């Protein structure tokens, strides 16, 4: 008599899926020169605007006008920028400008809070401005 049941494929699929995710994180970290933890954080944060964009396209395209993809894409672009903030922290900490051992203490102009917030405002504001200019024609 066998102790195997029909759910062995679930364990195999979970292991295979986990291995694929780890490979993608490793590949991402190799391309962008990040460590695995920062790469996982960036990829996880990048998944948020992707999921929200798909939900907006799938469920709100014809029903609720305010959440249509055509109305929220500037905010989703802003979320993509926010997802890269951990990578900016990592690059700033390993840029050679650091006199501190703590990543939070490292500040270069492209990693300062005012640059991050300013670029975020420019992306979202510029997106809505471009949307307004295009919709007028």
C-alpha cells in the first residue's frame, strides 16, 4: 500500500514556483547591482502598481470612472518611482560617499527625501498635466 496521495504535485509546484521567484530576484539583483534583500523589496513593491493597474483595467474600466486606468496611470507611475526608493538607499550607501556605517544616515542629492518627494510630485503632476493636455485635443 502506498502512502502517496494526489496532492504531491502541489508541493512540487510550490517548490518550483519558489525556485522561479528566487531566480527572478537573483537575476534582478545581478542586473541592477543590488543585494538579494533589496531586490526582493523592490520587486515586491513593483508588484503593487502592476496589480493595481491590472485591477483597474479589469474591473473599473467601464463601471467606476474615477478608478479607470486612464485616470489613475499617473498615480501608478508614481508608485513605480516609490518602489525604487530602497534601491536608491542601497546605491547611496554603497556609492563611496558614506562616512557612516548605517544606511539611514547616508544622504546624497539623488537619495535625499526632498528629491524623492519632488520627483514623485513631478511624475504624478506631469502625468495629470499630460493627460489634461491630450484630452483637450
